[in-house]
């Protein structure tokens, strides 16, 4: 990774949990048009961790194909992390339990997707079956999608700046 500095407003070393849901474990075998050249979920996680280090934050990664494991992770991590980035993947339209758990933490959450889940069928950045509605979007702090692995970088950059801006995420702001 090229070394660059991003100017931050704060210097706190935030801890951000990155959660990848069902089917992300097959990342290297999925459509190259939508998912790009990332060869594995481990490569993606390494990419995000390295980018986090460049921003001065710690990234804690977790992935599972099982909703219950994701729920347990959220419950046990809520007291040690400052925020979440989640690609709900296979839970996007049905992951109400995970969405509720994230909402209950009271922590900022950014939803990410490699594809543009709102794009029409046949779109170069969309899903093969056309647009879908996410269960997560209406309670997420923000969303970044359609930019392959760069969706994660965009989400992480924005989230770190939001965490550094004490007024932005304040309940009465």
C-alpha cells in the first residue's frame, strides 16, 4: 500500500469493528465485474486493516456465514469498539436480528457493499438480479456501495472523520 497521510481532526486511536456476513468467504470466486480482483476475504480484511493503520485507527475484523455468530460477536464487542462497518452480504434483506443488535449498541454503523444494491439488473456495478432493499440502511449512520473494495475505504475514512468530529455524531447535533 502506498504511504499517504490523511489529515484528521483528532488523534484518538479509535477501534472499529469490520463485520463481513454470509457469502463473503467466497469473495475470490465471485463475479470479477462486481467484486473486482480481490482474491479472498483475508486479502480484503488485510487491505482494510492496513488502511486503518494509515489513518491511525485499529480495525478488528470478524466474518461468519452464520447469523447467530455475528449476533454474538456484536453483543460481546460493543463495549470495546467505537463503531462498526458491516457488509451484511447474504443478510442484507433478512438480517433483522443483526440490525437490531447493531442499533442496540448505540454505536455508529456504516453499511458497505461491493456492488450498488440499488442498480438495475444488468448494470455494470449492480447485482445480477437487480436492485434490492437493505434491512440495514434505515438505521445505519451511513452507507457506501458500488465501489468494490473502495466502498470499505470510503466508509472507513468517513467514519473516522465522523468519530473525530464530536458534534457530528452527538445525539442533539
